[in-house]
C-alpha cells in the first residue's frame, strides 16, 4: 500500500466541505499577501526521526542571528514590495531564541516590508522551553501564535523519539501558554510508529480535545535517510514502520477530529472553524514567501530559491553580502505539477479552471488520467473542482504523482 503521508511537509497538507469557510478566512484567502519564514537551526538534541537542518551546538547563535538580520536586508526585493501577511519562525527550535532576538528579527522585517496590522506571527516551540518566565518575555513580542512540538503525551514514546521534554511538560506547556494569553495554539502529534497502540493514539487525541487546542498537525512517522531511525532499522535494532498501522491510525484521527468539530482542511492539518494556519495555507495556495536562514526555501511564483544547509557557510557568505542560495526558474510543467500536488491536499481541491490558466488545455488532459481514481472512489468532482475522498486521502501522494504532466 502506497500511503499519502509525508512527515516533512510542514510546508504542504483536504477539506471536504468548502462551505465551512468563515468570513475571516475567505477575506484572508482573497487578499493573498506574502509570507516570511525564518529558519532557526538550533536544537538541544537530535530527534531520531528528524532530517531538518539543525545543529545541537548553539556556539554561533549570536552570529547567526546577525546574519538573519542582514539576509532580510539582502533579500528585500524578492517579494516585490508585497504586504507581509504571515511571519513564521521554524527550525530547529526557534523557542531557543530570546524575546529580544525575536523582536530584533520582527523589527527588521517591519523596517523593510509593509506588514499587515493583523499579521499571523508564529513560533515553533518545544514544551520544555515554555516556562512561565519565557512566556512572560515572549508576551512582550508581536508573536500571536505558537506551534508546540508535543508529538506524544507518553514518556516512553518521547524517549523512543529522543525528545527532550516529558509528557507532563507537554500538557503543562499548553496550559501555561493559554494562561499567558496565547490562545492561538497548534500542537504537533506523530502516529504510525511501533510503540503507539490504537489505545494510546486515542488518549493523545483526547488530550487535544481536553486542552481545547484549536489546531492540530498530525504526521505519520516517516523514515528519512541519514537519520538515526533509518540507521536503527537498517541495523535491525528497530522494526520498520507499518503502512497498515499508519493507515488505520490516520482513519482513527480523521474520525476523532470530525466528531469533535474539527475541519480536515489539509492532509495533515485539522482545526476548529476559523483557526487555519494562515502561513502554511498560503504555501498550499501558491502564495509568495521569502525564506531566511540556512536551508530556508523561497518562492515568488516565477522561481524557487533555497539557501545552503550549512551554518558556517551561510554566515560567511551573508557577511560578504552574498546570498548563499541556488535557484530554479519554474517551467510551465513545474507550475502545473506543483499546483496538482498542493491543491489536491487541501479542502479547496484542484480547480480545473486554474489549471487551464497555467496551461491551456491541461484540464482536459488531466481528466483523462483521473478515470481510474473516480472508479476507485478516491476522488470526487463538484462543478470544476476535483477533491480527494476520505479513502483517497490515504493515497494523496500517489494520486498526485500519477496526474503529473
């Protein structure tokens, strides 16, 4: 079974009912302003499954922050003076930044770009970082959304993942954040790994509802090359992940979220009405964004750009007024395939008229390839839009790749 799960895609995740939009979400979508992503490449220790770019040494943290500020200046023209709607601190572990450093970076962005007065400004955080003092200091910044990397509410699972925090910290970090006035919170959870029984998965999901968290990102455990987990499996120290378990727990996830009033607006993302991640939604909608920091990616509808994944090299080049990035000019085929991949993952679906705007006649060619998926009831069509069915969500990546031009 080829499953449509991809743990890496914080930047990519189906809505079944497009009529569920709130007025606020509709206005935000129609505005389609740009976003800025800040990559903070530091972690206290390496999670066994993670292959994002990071360092467990924060020796050059001060230099890195200064380089981030300078890159913001060097990249000032990438977004063509568009208004910034979202700012997202990702990593790594951005909660290792001080409130002063967060303010420096946001101030630099606002000094160069026009930032919306209602911008969504998010910071990824580890539960162990969100103590009372930290939250008080972060409350003095423009941050208005936390993405808390909980992953599990069980100590044995967290140890298996090599996470820093404990289960008790996971729960109290959410409560402390809410008490400090941060109500716009999302938490990350992982499923589909050997220690996670269906009963434990139910417990994790019930914790979400008990804590009244308005947004959840849930990812199937994916074995990425060059990670400790991949090495353990190769050496037979760890059993391989089970597709059947992942599929079953994904269905369990969808059922629980629907029963508790959450909208399944992207393969890995669920929220109470009106609580969508505006930053990540813009990725899936093809909105422009600027990535700042080592390994950060950027997109401006004409090209993609990605920075070197090396802290030392990044700092050296930035200090020489050089952007350490590679670029790719997007061809018509690139843009067609990216639209197919991203749109199918969302509740908005794949708009055939939009496909034809990218390349005339492309919708008719795509429809010829969809017949088998209609027969299997993996996709549905309403007017000019194609959607994944609940069953089809299990095969999202497979379906998208089969429809590529």
